[in-house]
C-alpha cells in the first residue's frame, strides 16, 4: 500500500474471557507502526478498533477488562479483521446467544474483509463461522488435536508460528499474534517499517512464519528423567541412520507397547512422531548454516531425499526448505 495516503482499518474482536495478550499484543504492534509514522512526519497508517458483541467492558481471562465498541456493520471492505483467542471452552459458539451473534457477524465481516486473521485459538472461532473449510491453519500447539477433531476439513499445521492461506492468516499461541501483526505491517509498509516497529518493541523480526512453536529439547527438559528425554538423547546422534520402533524400545529397555504408552503419557507423541520432530529440527538447524545445500541437509537430517524433506516441511511448517533457508540462514545460501 502507499503509506503516504492509505489507511488500514484493523478490527480486533474480543469476547468474555479472551486472552489479554492475544488482543493487546497485535494492537501494540499496529500502534507502534503509527508512532513510527508520526515520528517521521507521516500520517498514521492504521486505525485500530476493538469490538465485541454488545460492546462495553469485556473482561479477559486474567480479570483485566477492555472497553470495546459494539460490532459494526459487516461491510469491512479493505479492512483487516483479527479474532483473539481464549480457552477453547470460553470461545464463542452457536449454543450461546451472544456466540451466535458473534459467529454470524464474523461470517459476513470475514468474507468482506481484505484480510481475516486469528490469534491462538481464534482459529476455532473463524472455523465455527465457516470461513476456514479446506484451508491450512495453525493454532496453539496444545489445541491442535482439538481443532482437528472439531473441524476435520481443516489442514491443521503441526507446529508453525503462523500460516497464510489466501487472505486468511492464523497464528499460534499468544506471542505469535505479534509475529503475525509484524508480518502484516511488513506486507503493508515494507520490511524497513516492520523492522523499525520490531526494534521499538524489542521484538525479533526473524519469525515470519515457518519456525516451530517449541522444540523437542524443551519437551525432553520438561521430563528430564522420563522416556522422552532418554529416547531423545539416544536418537540425536542417529538421526541420519535408519531407525525402527524395535530399536527405540530396546534403547529404552522396554517393550514396544510400553514405549508407545509412556511416550504418549509424557509427550502426547508416538516414537515415530518424536523421531520426525527431531529430524525436522535438525534440518532447520542445518538450513540456518551458511553454504548448506538442501540435498545435503536432507541426507544429514535423516530425510534421505529432497522430496522427503520438502514433504516434511510442507506438512509440519507450511513452507518449503528453500523458503525456510531464505528467511533464516545466517548468510545467503543455495537451495532448491
């Protein structure tokens, strides 16, 4: 957009028991973009509106209330709609009177808006409004299974920070909403403007989607004496080798059945899923190194071929290895 003339309306929807940072994080990103523009003698590029069914004071899950305007008419042509998240049981649903009003408004407003976005579990709300059918989406990692179960037509990405499918943008838990907002600022105003906002807010600009929400190392650290840590430590030096479930069970001195059960209890993963996570994380780290070729990364991370590596990245992160490398490599590197 032409930053000197255009103004983007940001409509951010909240509801009772929303997550406070899901709303205030993106709001501050757009507000900081306005501050940067004012400091440079330009007109603010964003008009920010906080809205809710019925308007008035809306109390977040933390007990802090925000004052919201009533829902406007659904004609949000050219605007950006962002839906905040909350605990799944607190999200608007058709069984609630206000929830039905909210979902009906989102269905119309989201269809009309130039961009329709969600933060954290706000993806459930967009899905309940019928806007995400057949699309690739993301939500907080702890709610991936619930979103898949409630909306099987969605392709729920395993662990990406935020995902764009057409004009629909969904983001992961809480702080990823600020990453998404920064990416929208970059889309509107350019990279320099987004970088200035990131610097003002002391944020990283190096998270434009495609990075993982959490690592298997954190998973292992959360159960330092458990089977997930033991299996992770055994797998790491063997990622480039063929490994089967029998070998993993033997390494942990337990039966295959026990390994499945204990790993499920600790981490909610199967042994094969843990191995896939570790190999993907290894591939990411290799791609961030200067001069690495994608073919070389595929071999060293245990994926074997570039095709397998591309499939893993597309399924779990929603980007290609070459795209990840272009965004996160320490220096320019060649890839396919």
